[in-house]
C-alpha cells in the first residue's frame, strides 16, 4: 500500500495557533527577564485559569512545555539532566522534562522560563502532581499552594466536595492578592468564566462535527493543534476569537464535503496521549490507511465539554470547582472512562479503538489492559493495544509499532470487506 501523508493545517487556523502560542512564550520570556507579568505553574487537567485571569496572572503549563520539547525532538537532554540528579528511569517523563528545563534553563522556543510567582498544584487525579510541584517549588524558590481536589467517587460530586474546593479557591484569591498586590476583580473573574463557557461551546461544536462522515478534522492529531490555545487562552477574548475562526473553518470544510483524506476508510477512537517525540511518524502510520480519529479521550484532559459540561458565569466559583471535580477525564474512575469510550464508539460511529499505554505514566495507564477487554467483549469493537511513551524517545520502537498497526488495519479491512460481501 502506498504511503499517504496527511495534509497538516496550513490555513488561517494553523497560523493563528502558532501566533497565539508564540505570544504566550514571549510573555513567559518577558516575565523571566523583567519579573512581570506574574506567572503561576499549574496543571492542565481541572485547572482554574479563570481565577488567574482575574489577576492578569499568566499560566505556565509544564505539560505544554514538555510536549513542545518532545515534538521538536528536544526532550531527551532535559530528561537526562533530571536523571543525573536522581530521578529514576521509570519516573514520569513529563516531570523529568520539566525539571530538566529549569536545570538547563531552556524552553521550546529558545526563550527563558520564568521563576513562577506561584506554584499552584491543582491536584486532580494523579498523585505524581504533588511531588512534582513540591520539587518545582524547591527548585525555583517559589511559593507552593496545593489545591486539593477530591477524587470523583460517584457520578456527580457531593455538595460538601464542591464547598470544600470553593473554600480553597477563595483562599487562593487572598494568596493571589498578596502576590500581585491587586485587589480581586470579581467582575473580571466573571467575564473570564463567561469567556470559558463560550469557548467550551465552540470547542464542543467542533468536536461534534467529527461525527460526520467524512470528518473535517482528526480529533486526535489535529486536536493537538487546537488544544494549546484551549488551555492557554480559554478564559480570554483571544481564545474566543480563535475558536470562532476554527469553527468557521471546520463548518466550511463540512459544507464543501472535505474530509481529512480524499477517502475516509476507517474511523477511530484513541485512548491515551500520543508519543510526541515521534508525532509525525506515528501520525503517518494511521494516514497510510486513511484512518481518521473521530474522538479521543486525551482531548478531554482539559474538559469533557462535548458532553455538555460548561462553566457558569452566574455561579463562577462553584462552576470552577465543578470543572475541577467532575468535568475532566483525569479525575474520573475507570467505569466512567469506559462509558465515555462507549459513547464515542456509538455516537461517533467508530470502526476501531486504539489504546496507547504510556510507560512512564503508570497511574493513568494502569488498567488499560482491562479497558481493552471491556472494549472487545462488551462494546464488540476491534481494539489495538500499543506501548511507548509520550515524552521519552527511548521507549518508541518504530518497526514494532508500525507492524502492529498495519496488522490491525489489515484485519479491520478484511473484516469490512467480508461484512460487505455478506
């Protein structure tokens, strides 16, 4: 079969995304050189960026920095630098890349990474976060605040859990007032929450367009392009303008009958993040078979918005707490993650499921073997389980991965041909 390379975004959205992310890195570099604006390190999942926006504090997302390093083939040096000071080979590679960035003083764009005004550990789902941010605080000499978010034990969080998180958010307001020297601007906070709700609605509409055949975009590989502005600019007018333009572009593709490929042969759901050091290589393994991802769990790390979750400007603190507790995939249990995949398979009309096990992320990846059995036996969908890493290039076996993906699609193709013949 001839190798078919996917055509990357080359239109206005691709360029606008690059400009927005470059602007973010320029602000971080400015903060490193001048001390302003104030910055805060925090995690993507269950973040409270709306509260930072109320004070004009710029978010630093270590995960975004790490994946940008990896996708530019720059992740191994900071990983090795972290291992040289004692981090184990099987520690989270995101942690090691982030710590190594501070040790080596590098960023993906060549600028400087600022000492954060606040290290804000929004603990959601992964117990590695706490130690990671403790280490970051020690390394940078920055103030640490751990925002403890209870794990989602039932389908919805209890009133006590919501109140518990809201009390911490209000305590965080006082801390931010002390750090920035600014009085809390409640109206600006409400406006940030309103922007987030509007961005979430636009992003949800974009993701629902992938239910069409052909899908106008790949909800895994192309979603990566959109997720940067989603996290950095969600609570801002810039984010709102970006996603309005993105939706317009996607709707125009639908109206023109344009899909990711000239002929969409397979529709996939993918669980887990991609191997960023080999992002293009990995993508081409699917493009070869004209396989389009129509839904992915990784794109919901920042929020489950395609299922109706929204921030609420009428209840800003409570809705931020709800987002942290229940509206992101990392704070949910496996049965809820199974249900999410099941909805994707049915509503997005998928032919197969790919599970990518991340070797250095054992907490999130644990149980994915059972997930494979559930998908195969209960959902009745062909499922492929592959292993590598999202950050560390030493864990990617290209030939083995390519062979397994080819074998999966050969079997899927045969199954489709047989069903058509019958």
